[in-house]
């Protein structure tokens, strides 16, 4: 089954023109060796081998940062399959679209040396034409992330599928449609106004090479709404918006994300915590969290005022 990925070709798409001209996608991540014989079918043993390599080269780098880099390198080099579709921002508000046509190869001494052959389709998708949900996912600053949830919309945008209406992909666990609609844009608001929130007193949004990559942080357990880390680097925070979903569902999801971060990305001296943010008070959610002290519950409040014209 065909999958869809966002792949960034250097910061702000700086290498997109080269990749388009030469027909490839690629990554770097400071691993300078041919990985042809070192790409297992699963990313875990790859991370196990190469996280220590990155940490040895960059002792100030966190294990989370190294894990993110290794995961991105493995995904581009091995996880993406021939026939999958990639969207790559060109730094001009649009996305190149290509179909992966070859397996991994190493271009020693060149930019983005860990490469895959791509047939660029000659189609450019404007960010302005995307739904808000796809904009959020494709706006991730991670080098690579999956956007397969929006396959129908992407196919329509490239002219290969029937038109689809705006909005989010269907959710099967929504029990409060009003809260779901209200919280569609809360994630972006929190990111833009993080320093005005209570959480900012202790936490910052996770960064990679000076860029905030903690929004829609991609993991094998699913995309985390916001990943943050304490200013002393000792506590990792998983932030999830309830979005009108059933309490048991959102608690289970946060626990799954926390478990993944603890097992795969946290250092041995780092703790992992969770926060759930919702519009309304929720007794069921409070009961569910009463036995999970590592997860906190916050409500948000919306206010506005009228100003004379």
C-alpha cells in the first residue's frame, strides 16, 4: 500500500532545486559512511547502533536529538518504499511532489549523501490550497514525517484523485464535536504563544539545531501534539489536546507516547511526564488520571473583547 511522507531537503528547502534537477531526495545527519549494508528492516537496531555514534561526535547533543536524527535517516534510507509519494517544501510556500523509484545509495562527498532516486511529477502543491489539518502536519520542522492520513487530499491536489472537502480526516473516537471544532486551531495557538502559558515557566518546546520541532513530533507510537523539555533537561513533557475525544482514549494515547519516549529516546536520568489540555472540565478524565500522577490536566479558557471602530 502506497504511503505518503513529508521530506525536507535541507533547512527551508535550500537543496530542493538541486534534488529536483538531479532526481533524488536525501539526508545527512552527520553520518559519513555508506549505509548500504547497515539498514535493517526495523529502525530500532539501526538507532541502537548509530545513536552512540552521533553522541560520540556531538557530546553536547541529547539522546532525543540523536534518536530523532537516526530515525529520520533510517526512514528516508529504508523506511520509505519504492512507489511511495514524497512532498518536499521548496522554501517558497509550495511543495514538490515525487514518487520514490530506487533503493538507498551513498553519494560520498556530496550534499545530502544518503539518497533515494525520485521521479518528480512536475506538480507543485501550494500550501494555501491545503486543509488546515494538512498544513499543520506538513508544517512540521522534522526532516521526515508521515502524512499518509491525508492521502485522499494529496491525491486530489496532484490531480490523481477525486476532489475532497476541507477539514480533518475522519475521527472515530470524537464524542464532543463542539470541543473538537474549537480545538482544531489550539495547537498552533499554543505553539505561537507558548511563552505566555503556565507550562513555559518550566518547559520549552523541543528544538533540533535551533529550530522548534516539537509540534506534531513524529514517533512510531503516533504523532505527539507537542513535545517539550524542561529547562534543566531533566524532564520530558508530552502534551496532548483532548479534541473532544473520549477520556479513556486520550489517556491511553498519552501513556503510549510517554512509554515510547521513555523507552526509545529519553536518557536514563530523564523522567517523562504528560499533560492533557481540554476545553471543559471532565470528571471521567479526572478519575482516569487519579491513578496516573505523571499526567496532569489543564483547561484552557477563551476570551475576547469588543473594541469601538
